[in-house]
């Protein structure tokens, strides 16, 4: 557990809207180098890969599955579409997109964490889903051509990106003109009483994680990363700064989570 997590005043002073610099980015309440964040995030998810989905169900009381189906409906993908599932991990979103794009379509799941992708690959193959491709790559440097995808999605992953601005720019590049990016992420509750209750609930996550996966630290990081993540209006502005248009967000459960959406302009030269 980090020193900041142990110090209530430091945690209180941590500013989730403070811009990250090229020299330092946030890993929970700590400021670390970009390389250190990438390494530490990889360690967090490698540690919980086998029971990641069980903990998601417990922490969200199962609601994350409903949220992901809402993302699918908002995406409007059709048979034959090419979909990019960033930070796709164990394949929940890919499993939803695959039937929607059909045998002629394609879903590319990218993630930096090989153990998470291996869990996802095994799960999807067990379900008979074969049109999902796996690519180990950072969102900041996507190995795809310009204008390649009809839709992109990030489900509970953008707060872990080392450079969110660069990632959004890269996603914009690989989307086709008129294609949408949808981001489902923990966010900021709009009601102070709800926020207080939710923060109290979050204190249960590290000890439950210790019980179920034998390690509390990944879930302490989860709590900290949620509190440091930009709020709804800030993330919307980041979409716009990257070049997305028709931006907006839809709060879920009073803002505990939110779905952000942005569209690549039909003409990027305008």
C-alpha cells in the first residue's frame, strides 16, 4: 500500500482533475514516471487475472454486466463491422460485440496484460467465439492503419492508461470518419450523500480482495485510481481536445459510472 493511501490528508489533497505531466503520471495517489505506471498496472492485473471477473461481480453487485450491454446498444454496430476493444482484458465486451458483427465482421481485443488476455482467449474459445483477434499493444501506440475501425470501446480501462491524451488521439486516428468511441468508466457521483456511501462501500474492496485472490493491493489501487480519474466534464473535454465531435456522457447509478461517447469527424481537415 502506498504512503499516500495511508495518509488521509494526502489522499484528500490528491487532485483528480490535476493534469498529468510528461514527467509524472498518477498511479493511484502516487505520482510516478510513465514507465513505472505501465509496469505497476501490469503487475496489478497479472495478480488478479484468474479472479478478475468474480471480483467485478462482487464490487458492482453484478451491474457492470448491464452497463456493458448498454454500451453495446449505444455502439450501433452491425454485421460486417470492424470493432476495436481496447483494454479488453478477459473479453466481456468482445463476447458481446462478436455476435453483433457476425462471421463477416471482426473484433480486435487489445490489452497490455498477457495473463488477462489469456483468460479472455480461453473463455471466448470455450463459448465458440472465433472472430476475435488478440493484440498485445499499448493504447498510446496502436499497430493499426488509419481509418480502420467502425467502432472503438474501452470498458473500465481508460483510467489505467499511462497517457490518456495520446491514447485518445491514437484511437481517433484508427477510427473511420463518422465512427464512435464509447468509454464505460467509473466516474464521480453527482450527489454528495451517494458519494459518501459509495466511498464507504469501496473500503470493503481491499479486504475482500485479500480474501478471494490473496492480495489486497490491487484493490487498494482500484479505489485510488477511481478517485483520481477525471470527472465527467473533464473527460468530455479531453475527448474534444483530441478531436472528437458530438461528445457527451450518460451517468449510471447517479454518476458512480458513466458512458462517454465521441465521434470522429467526417473530415479531419476541417
